[in-house]
C-alpha cells in the first residue's frame, strides 16, 4: 500500500529482528537501512539469516534523515535516538525501540541513563489499559524495553484488580544474552555466558523506573519494586518471576481470573491453563507473551510469571505492533503469536 | 482454497514444526492431528509454542485414516509409515517425512532399518536435477532426511559438474538434538548433551544409503562415501562438511561457480559470497540451505559446507515445499528463506 | 588410612560427582558402587568421564548393605534412602544425599514428599551456626538439597544479624538441569531445555519446607518464604536471588558486613567484594558458594544472591565435607573452592 | 619443593586454566602472574572461579622477565612469545602454550602466521613416539595447540602402524569457543555462537602445518591433509573426526588394536571399548584424550575420533604435563584423567 519504512540501527539485534519481520509484512516496503559503524557493508554480512536482503548495503543515519520514508524505526543505543528524532520531519511516523523517549520524568531519566532527557513519547504497550487508542493517535511511539514488557504485563492485571499492594513488588527476570546487544564485550562472550547464570545491576538497572512508571499508571498510585535481572545462557527469551503482597480475599482462582479477564481477546498475551507455567522457548521468534499466576498462601504473595522473546514482543515485534496501530492496519499484520520450538 | 491437511505423528518435533508452518499457510487448513501416544491430550500441552491451536486435541491415527483430508503428512518414526500409508485412499496426496519410502532398493532398506520394505515413493528434494517435475506429478512423496538434504545439496553440484570422483566422498555432519526426536532417552537429556560433542553410529548410520542413492542418481554411477554424524549442543541445525577428491583442473573458482550455476534461481538454496561460510544459526526456523565450497590444494580435495535447519528444510519445510508443488501452488507458499537470529 | 566408602545410587548425577571426588580423596578408598537399574553395567558406560574406574561394575544395593564399608553415601531418589538406611549396621557412618532424613517434622515431610517419614538425621550444612560440631559428632548425616544450600547460606546471615523480618522472604532460584536427575523425561531433553527458561512447581516445590526449617533454626522463630524454582539451560549451577524486608537502620554496608562476618574463615563460602555479583560458572566443579548482598532502598528489601554448583556444594561436595568432619579429617580434604572456567 | 612458576598471559583462558591446575599442584608455587592489558587488576576480577587467588594482582610482563621464577609458562597470543622468551635467562625452564616455537620450518611458520619465526623448540606432546625423553631433556618446550593434539593423537597410531596412506588424510574438528580466546569479538558473542555451528578458515587454518609436521614425523614421510575446523556451542571441548585411506588388510579390529597398542600404559590417552565413541563432555576439566577408531568398508577409510578439553590436554594440562617431565616429577602430578560431568 505504499508505506516505506526506514530503520536506524539496523545492524543490531533489535534492528535485525525488525528487518526479518518487515520482510514478511505485506504492507510495508523496506527503505533505507542505516547503521553508522557498519555503513557501506552488505546487510547479509551482518545478518546472514536474511538472504532476501542480498544486495542491500547499510547507509549512514544522515541518509535516513534525508530519506522520504513514511515510517522510521529507531533501534539505537540509548542516548542516540533523541538527536536523530529531532532531525526528522514532523509528519513522519516514528517508533523508537530505544529508551530515550520512554520516561515522562526528566529527573528519572537522568538518574537512570544520565545526560539530557530527549522528551517523552506515547508509551507503546498496547495491552495496558487505554494504551491502544493513544498509540493509534500518535506519530511518535516509545516502544517499551524487554524487561518492562515482561514485568508490566505480568503485574498490571493484579494491580488493576486490586489484588496486591502497590509497594514491595518484586521482579526477578532472567534474560537471554541478545538483550545486552551486539557490541563486543568480554563478559558477553559465548565462553563466558554459556554455562553461566549471573545477577547484575542489582537494584540499579535502568529499566526499573520504566517498570515503575508503567505499573504506577495502572495502579493509580506510585508503586515500589525491587528488580533483579539475571543473565542466562540462551540467545533470546525472558522469564520474569514477579510478585506482590496479596490483599485480603485473594486466592489462586482470583489471580488466574484477573489475568484472563485482563487479556481476553488480546492477540498476543496468552494466559496459560491453570497448572501450566510459561516457557521462554515457547515464544521464540514470535510476538506472544505467556503468563500464569497463583496465590502462595505460605508467603502471602501473589506470584505471576511471564515469558516472551526479548527481541520479539520485547523489542521489534512490539514496535511493529505499534506501527500497525499507527498506520490503521490490523494490529497483527506481519506478526504471529506462534513461536519456534524446540 | 479448501485444501485440508491432516498430520500423523503431530506430537513429534517434525510434526510440530509442520503445524507451525501450516498455521501460516494461506491455502491449507489444518485437519485431524493424530498422535497415538498423545491421543486425547490438548495440542498446546505438547506444543505450547502454538497458542493458536488452543482447543485442539490429538486424535489417534485411525481417525486420520478415516478423515477426508486432501493432503496427509506422515511424521512417524521409521517403520510406521508403511502401514498407515497402505490404509489411505488412492487419491489423497501424501507426504511422508519418515524414512519408510525413501530407498528404492529393498535390500538397502532392510540393511539400514530392518524389517520389510514399504515400497519406494518419489524422492522429495526439488533442487536435485529433474526432481521438481517428478514431485509435481506425484501423489506420494518421500521427503528426505535432514542429513541427506544437507549432504546431497552440498555434493550434487560438484558431482554433476564432474569436479570430484564419485568414490571416497566424505561427510562429517554435526546436528542439533531435535534430529534425534522427542522420545525420552537418557543420552538425549539436556544434562548430557549441553556441553558435549559426540560422534555416533560411525559408518553405520541409516542415512548413508539415502545419501548414496541421491548422489548416485546425480553422478550417474554408484558413489561411495563415509558418513560420520556428530551430535552437537543446539536444538536445531545441521552443518555438513563434505568433500571429494578433485579431478584435474579444479580450483576454488570452478567449485564456487558450479554451486552458483546449480542453484541459480533456487528460492531456498543460497550460495554464499566467496569467503563466507555457512552458519547453522542463520537458517533457524526457515527453509533455506546455505552452501559454500572451495578447492583445497594441499589435500587435493573439493570441500563443500552446507547448513540448514534440520526441522525446516531438513524435514517439515521440505515436506511443505513438496506439498505446494503437488498442489500446483507456488513452491514458496507459506515458507521463507529467512532465519531467526540470533 | 583405611576408610572404605560405598555408594548407593552411584549411577546418578550426584553419585557420579561423588565418585569423581572420591577418586581424588587421599584418605578414602572406593568400595562397592551400587546402582539397582544399572547393576551389572561397567561404571564407565554410565560415567565415561571417570576412566580410572575402568573395570569396575555396578553392584546392586543388597551387596552394599552386606559390604563392610566404613562409610556409606546414599545418593538415591527420595523415598528410597529410608529402607536402605534401616538395613545398615549401627556403627557405619552414613551420609544421605537424598531428602529422606532432612526434615525434622514428619508432617512437613509427608506434605512435601508423601509416604512415611524415615526419621530425621543431623542436617549437614556445616556453615550454619552450631552445625559443624553436630556433624562431627554424628554417624548419620542428611546432606541438604541444592536449592536449600543456596538459599539458606544466602539468607542465614541477614536473619541471624536481625537485618530482615523472618516473614515474607522470597527466593527465585534458577538451576541447571542436572538438579532434576538422570532419568529419561521428555521435559528434560536437550531439545526442550537448551533455549528455555521455565518456572515450575511454583509455590509447591518440595525444597521449601527444608529452606524454612534451616532458616527458622537460624532466626529462632518460624520464617515464611515464597520459593520459585526456574529451570535454566546449563548442566550445572544454581543462582539464587533471595530477599527479605529490611528492618530499620539497614544499609548496603551493613548487609555486606553481616555476610563477611558470618563467613569469615569459612573455606567454602566466599563473600565477593562489593560491586561484584556471583556467577554460577565460577563455581563449576568445586565446593564453593559465592554470595553478595545489598540493600535496595526503593523497595526496602535486603537482596542477597548466591551461586553454587548444584552437584558440588549442592550435593556431592557437601556430602564429602560432612564425611570429612565425621571422620575427623580436615574438612577440606579432597575438596576445592576453585571452579572450572570458562 | 621450591619450584616457583610464573605465568605470562595469565588473564587469558589458557592462562587461567593453568592457574587452576597450579593451585592444585603439590610441588609448584605460583609466582608472578603477568597480563599486560590487565596489569594492576585483581586476579579474581578476571578469574572469579579461583577464589584462592584473592589478593593477587596481575603484573606486567617486564616484572615476569625480571623475576626469579624456576619455571615460566607463556600463554600469549601468537607472535608475542618470541620476544619475551628471548629476554629470559638461559637456565630457566620455559613452556610456551602459544604457537611461536612449534614449527621447525620458518617458511611454514611465515605462511601460517606471518612475521618472523622465533625459532623451534622441543614439541611437547609426550605421547608421540620418542617425545617423552626429548621433553624431559629440554629447557624449552613448545606445547602443541588444541586441534593438533586432538588430530595427531587420533591419526598417529594408524600412520605409525602403516594402516593408512600418508596423503589425503582428513580432519573435521569441532571446537568449543574458548579455543578462540578471551578477546572481545562480535562473532564470539554468546548471542552469536550459542545456537550455531559454523565452519571457518576452511583449508587455511594455521594449525594445519602443525598437524602435518607432527604426523609427518610419525609417518616418516610428508603427509597431506585437509583440515576443517568448526565452531560449536560449548565453552570447552574438541571432537575431531579424522580419516585416512586404508591400506590393504585393514579391518576394524586392526584399527582398534593399533590404538590400544600405541596407548597402552599412557596415563592420559584412553582408547574406549569397541562400540563406544568419544564424548567431549567426558573430558571437561581433565587432561584426558579419548579415542576410538574403526574401518569403514564402504568408503575404504579408517576413521578415528578423538575428544579432549581444549584448555586441558589441548593447552594448560599438556603444558603442565611437559613441565612435570622437565622437572623430573611424576608426569601426572597435579593432573587428572577424570572429567567433570555432566
């Protein structure tokens, strides 16, 4: 239908996954692919999994700014989207997969990321209450991070339903390594990560304020949470174990029902049958989030576990879902809830 | 368009991948899903990655035999397809992902698998010389195994072009664990395989006669080859390192050109640019085979390396590719050459 | 020095690791190796990593009962140690790596495991307050499970020091697959687990009462905790993320100091320098536990993370450490705090 | 007994494994640990698996040159050992884990590595015919590479026994990622390698001339071989599938017997029982090589498969084995043939 999409940061993992999805999208053509440090390289040198891009070469970001794309995806490291976005024409639709425009509070942004705040855009998590319409009406979308998507979609229903206290939420989320990006670092070498599990940035991860913002919006009051990310030996996938102090009258059935009610009709959030718990592997390559919850009487906590593909629903899939909404296309166009297994 | 496909052995890994592909196929509806030992179970209990099959339940194979499907896929352990196939109506199109109907020579079948030969069907590797038309004209297709696909597509062009001797071919092929199936065996436990590499069935693997048959057909004379399979710690993917004794006048450019000529226009076999070697990870979830070759002057051998997804082009993808041909659909319908990475 | 040790359940993962350690122990000779379902098999068929046991054959458990071993290790599935233990002579020293004798409360045992309680033995975690002397004075030791070791050693110091409330403790512990044992199950196949993260037995895992018992002993009052185990794609290793509600006056330095004070002089528990968090990979093959903690002001929680090798300090290493104490040997004999990396 | 060993390149994977082994060696004390780019860093920041080195700090290589160590291990990238070695006193014993002094032929060295040849030292593979005595009599040892150890120990016995032709040998060897070292490269990121198998440097790998040199020495005539390395998703371990054209009269029993005769009494090379094939996982953390061979009648090839730990017998273990021989210690001191499994 004539929509051309350009991508900045197309050589990274989020950018690469987006290219794969765009290749399968019936209504979007792939325009300029920008990647500053890889500018001039064949795209298939970086993404040999995308042979249909044989012949394409990465451009630099300036070329993207000057292009006439209808839709631009920014898949840049945090701190870099702001300047690029500022140079883009008003009318073009933009989805930022990075962090720069996610936080409404400049002070929170400065604490989490340092530097100047680039401003706040519509937060692109369609399954949060009221979000879908806001996204459809926007031309600038800040697509959420992978940990916030897993954590927020797990806890939002039990907060919204008043099943847990808004303070003392806990999230321990194990993530595959692609969440850490494609830059060469010793601690991300295969030799280091393959037989390892490690906690990192305990209590200081930059995604905590984003989770708190999303959940505070749902709860109607500020929430507090501890957030512990764990690096796990798989390329893709997040499993988030979330909990909150149960309020009186909660039991397992109530928790399960709150999840089911919240996500009835959602194409990409699937509440599993009672007794079955999410598996990251079941979401590989797709845009699905799997969730399950229960009430733990011994500790008095509601526990909700979610799984997703950090590059899918946690990044590129969600960005495309938002783009579909902005373009007035069916939300699921070019996306699937099916994962690749085993 | 009204084609309904049923699947026998739908609870296995090959069957599961086929279901995923069929869910994305625009012209095929999913009919009966049979799985004897899992009959009665919800499909999503076995394949939680396929939430769109929520509500579907496995039937037994008898139900499949009695169904009115237009197309039947048999994804059964070897030795089981023959009986099921014999019970099916003449007119229905059948693709067997198993080994039962692959070998033309009953004696070879008996040596490799034991038991009685179920007969020989059209061999379903469209990229072999002359195969595409034979497949389109058949109602019974024996889809090749994963190792034979990787090995044959690597060596066929250099044999056909007369670049290597037909005897003393060698194949060392490392495979992910899903090739060994979904049955509970101690030697396939994650704890056993995750940090391991092991050779098995050295010189005795049942896929050797199938490779020899395919390559002998191409060479026009009987070939001989050594075949060593290696179990490697990844769920999916095969990397086959193949070689043959070079005939006079061969050099790297000649080898590369033979590969390019053989696969020009093929949608799913991609010859990489010189200097780039196949990666199994680049084929994950897709139907592509990546190949590259060279001439090694020191040993006097032509070396060709291929990579594919053993459940994709090595099983379900290839079966669907054949089905498309049988149905008169574009060969690539519901299939992709793109892989999921990282 | 003439101590002969026999092992029941020597074909399992815990048993196998114990054999490896015993082969390197200067004061213990390896006696009867019993393994009921593998009785008659060469030991190296099951444990090809132990070539120095070439020529040894598994016996059955009856042979072990009748042997004259000075020391017996029981590495059996839960529910099987009780009967074997009852048949052993009074004088022989016994270390049970299984769960049968860990819980003091028969009702708790019945709820967690079902069946009849085999009785309670001295709990073999030498680093808990007062435990070392009790172990040295015992002839029957119940060696703790892998999750309880990781969880208890993380939380005991902050409970003992009065830094956290005894209720509403949380543990999310990711474990390698060997913790699930060596029996053939589809959900433990390499194909299933290799790219997966999954929560299981949420709120119902049989190790929770054991953790609660150990921590209640330390706290002096009953504790309550939620416990969520996560299966992660590595053969060995546990990373436990533990937390409790901080009491007034707690800060990061206080937490760190409590850990350091608790484990000063301990050969196998290492408190990392501030800023460094435990990695499971750093403990592979050794008997070390790495711990680190902090205070998270936003949530008001103390967070302590621990890592260990579930077959080392989480099973066989700890059992041998206890045996050393029972035998009056230096506690570290035949054990190491060093891990294999990468 | 007063031997102090210093290590250059102690921050790498080979250096780190050597430190682990030296910590367990009863007759060697650890002296200066040099690591130029990590000089000044705590050793446990780089090797958190070695807590007993808490308090030690990396020095620079100049400090090592000036130290009074009795024994020096060089674990440096190729091209760097020569200069360091030239600065060391004559009397000190030196084992080079790198490639600089392995090749006798300067032209071969220049072709494989470029730059000037640093000279040729005694080749440190004790199990090759005549090598043990040469090593014991030397003060300068070039410890072999990981691929050459696996390949040479597989093929040497069948060449020495005249079972295969010396030309047209083939080796396809899959290796874990630690063989590629600890420098930060995108292609070695966990995200890239974890679900991948890839061939690289096909026909051009720098280890081929080293294998050819070792095997030509055994065969008494120049050998020719093709060598294809494959990067596999495990941190450690090599599985080498090697073959040669069988000479008349060879059968499986003859092959097996040649292996057994060659390695009878060897503490670290284990010929498996017929029917059992080597597993890389069975050698993890140890100094063992497992080998098995057969005759493949269809192709007329002898096939020998070997497995080892590339950082153990393929690097640090072998270096220490040579050091023991040089020092007149029992060859197995501080080493083990047992591996860590699973």
